[in-house]
C-alpha cells in the first residue's frame, strides 16, 4: 500500500480522515480522483491521510489500522465491503466517495455519484448507525465468515458476477445485463432449501438475493423495500424461469416493481440458511466469496457500523 498526505491532527475534537483509494475501481475512475481529492482537502485545510490499495485485503487492513475518526472508501461496493470489514466493532465511521462501476449501496443512503456532493456529505453530514450482514460459506475464501454492507447474491446473481469478471469494457447496469445474457445460455438452477426464522422454502430457484440495501448489480432493485437500519434482511427469491421470462422480468426488477410476478417471493428475516446438493456461487457486495458452494448461513448484525450520511431525511429515501 502507498500512503501519503498531511499529518493526523492530535486533537480528538477535530474530525480527521483516512482516504482508502482502490485505484482500479470503476475501470480506473478512483485513481483519477486521487489528485483532485488531495487538492480539495488541502485547500480546505483538512487533516487527512491517503492510502492506495494494491491487493485484496489492503483496504480492510488500512481501515483497521487507521487512527483517524473517519475512514473514507474511495471506490465501489467491493471497496466499501473491505473497509466495512476493517471498521466493524470500532468507534471509527465509514465515509463514502463513490468511484466504482455499480455503486449500489449509496442508493440506500442518499449519496449520489457526484463526487462534489459526496465530499460535501462527508464534511457536513451526520453519523448514522446501520446494520451489517454476516455470511459464512461451506466452501470459499471466507471460511470464518465475511461481513457485508449492501447484499449477498446466491445462484444466478452470483453466476452473473463471476461472468462479469471477464467483460473488460463495460460497467454498471450495462455490465450486469451483458453478464446476464451470457450466463443465461448455460445456467441450470439448483434445488435450493431455505430455512428462516418463520418459514422454510424448497424449490428450483433462479436466484436468492439477500439485501441490507435496496439495489444490486449496478441498478437492479431486487430488494426495493430494504432498510439499512431495521435489523432485518430483505430476501427476494425468484423461482426457475425460461429465458424469455427472465428477459421480460429484468425491466421490472430495475424499477423495483416485481412484487406481483408469479414465482417471485419476498421475506424479511434476521437469519437465513441455504443448502443445495448441486454446487452454486455466492457473492457479497458484488465480490465472489465462494464457488462450488453447497451451504450458506447468513445473519444480521444490528447497528454494527457508523457511516457518514446526509444530515437530513431518512436513510432509505426512494
């Protein structure tokens, strides 16, 4: 990791910032923000440290080791995920300057993609307490579990996330749609068994989306009623569908208007256990955490993290 910036202010009454920049986020968009952000903070006389990440896990380590009161994720939802994992359980707050491809989480808290707007929220906003989720996969790269800030996708949604890694020239909704179309040709939904606090469901599900936030995939409102501070997951289960049915469903999901479609079910739960005989993939905040998985357990971590959000209004403005 590369680190530079001004010295951290010793006065605890003064808000200080560590900017954790993932330079490859948004196809290099985050890297292009480094100079203007440095100049803006210096112009305002704000104490800060800026750290560039270069490998998975760097952002988590930087957030955990930061001695400032606010740690700012400059990147996409994957960067947010890493920083949140480093901050959980601490007194430090998460700030957000969106610079990724999808930037889904900000749609749940009233921050826009406009960098100047995000800086103003960072400097003039308020601390708000939000939930996190924890996901544990039977196989994958997070055997002890991983926290997530926005959502987890199981099945088709995660298979699309795997596919998008090989599509270099698109971002946001266009990238997700391209991944959907490429994945449709060969995806077979497993027979999933879901166990929740209040019910159990078994069916050949196309996808299972677990939302702390409302949006995923760069603009698909799979869990449009989710609230980041209600102590519950919003869960969307879509049963197996034909390719034409999936294509017709997509515009409805982009608007969060899929509540009345046959084969689409919604739940609000604190815990969820998913099992399948066939292998499936899992993503957390858009990053693949498991392939060849057979079992997943998820639980809400209520009021687990402070974020810097707009001062006025509800966190879940639509």
